[in-house]
DNA sequence: ATGATTTGACCAGG
DNA sequence: CCTGGTCAAATCAT
């Protein structure tokens, strides 16, 4: 279906759009199969909702990729728009006038970027931090007004190489210091999607340990705690909050656009993290070597350590 | 040497 | 003007 090699002349955004649509086609077929079995829908409505969410996410991604602001072949990236080649709106006008003459690259002012419009967001409350299957990289942390704890900002590690827009925010809750609020913003357009999806699909889809709501700003409580992974340490003195499996407690969506993220489908996590990871690693045709090497080398699933208080490591 | 994290600076939006 | 989100140089870890 998908060409093994793309014509070099084909813009990268068209390739990405094609990949998204291909993904959507698979998902739609999956949905159709589900709809053929009404009894299964009743017993496993979460899976159906999840597939719908992923399809909507596909549309979201495709529209983003093909948006007018992204017709130059560069994946839509409101922040990258000014970072590569690092020219702000003001500077762009200058470039069109004077800088074009001498072609001297204009060094952008620090912190110069376009704030993204909040797209699809999803909030999870958890007592432990999880590996959601994606490689995250911390890019900032801030003290938040009226909050006792700092908020930590993570972006997808493939932001620049693949233009992935996904970010997440991790913050301890004030009411319960051991509880974390994790907000996922945007959807992954990187290849790591597949790895996360594998992780998701490796989990028991019949378990309803956490429910998904597509309504605006709804929070639903899960029925029971799933078995949890302990966080995986990155280094002896710190833990990467993006890595490690957890027991989910609550999940909520804000459906500005499309609520979707592979982790949504995770209902129960096996007690052995390496089993999932190894199963993921075995799917060579599903996960690109680059993604794997990035994920593994970056975070090193080397050993597991307990982490009940993130402040011990990070904040 | 390379990649990840920290942290102060900067900017957009309310 | 204030706050939150992001950038990027400096620093740290491997």
C-alpha cells in the first residue's frame, strides 16, 4: 500500500499526510470490523471509542500537515515556524526587505516563538509516572501561581527530526503530593506512534480499569487500579518522568480538536515492563530503528527503581 | 563528543 | 502587567 520509497520530489508534508491517511484507513477498517459485531461493541465500548479517537486524531494530524501555513513541506509547527530558520514575524518582514539582499541569517531573539493554539489535550492523574511509549525531552519547568509544585514541560524527542508536535506537562497536585497531573497536548506525528500503539495493543483491551470520555472537560474515574510498573530510572540520581509504567487513576479530555493519544487505550499494564518492551522491540517492521535507538539509548530500560516522590529526582 | 537537563530570558495572550 | 509556555546557552551525564 505504502510505497517503500518516496520520490524525492514529493514534499515531506504530502508523505506525512499520506502516512496519516493510510493509518486512518487501517483504523477505519478496524472500526468497521467492530461495527459488524454489535455484541462486542457493548462489551468493549472503550475500544470502539479509542479507535474513533485515533481516527479523529488522524484527521487532526492530516489537516495540520496540509494546513496553508504548512504548504512548504515543513511539518506544521508553530514554534518551529520561528525556530527554523529562526525568524520571527517581525524579522520575516525585515528579511523580505533587507536581509534578502545580503542573505545574512538573522539571529532570532531568545524566546521568540508563536504560542501554539491548544489543540487536543488530555489530562491524567496518577500516583506514579509512566512510560507512555514515547520518547520525551524536558525543555522547561516553571513555578505556577498558586501551586506548590513546579510544572515540568516535555516535548517529543522527535520534534525536530519528524516535526512531531506533541508535548506534555507534568505537575504534582497540591492536594496530594504523591499524585501527578499529566497533561498531554497535541498528537504525535512521529513514527513512535506505532511503538506506543503496540504497547497499547499489548495490553488487555477488555479491562475497563480506566474509562475514556470524549466530552469536553470531563473527568472519569477508573474502576480499579491496574497493575503498575515502577518508574524506570534514567540515571542513578534522576528518573525520567516520561518513562515508567503506572496505575492510571483518572483521565480527562479537552476536545478542542481531537482527543487522541495512544496511551488512552491503555487499560491495564502488565507487571513486567520488560515483557512489553521486548515485545515492542521484537516488532521490527513496526518500529523504525531510529525510533528504537533513540528511545532505548535515551532512556535505557536498564533497571527499575521505585520513585514515589519526583522531587527526589527532578523537581 | 554527543545528547539530555537545567535555568534564566523572552514573548504571547489574557 | 502578569502568567504560562518556550527558547537556548550553560551545564551535566554518559
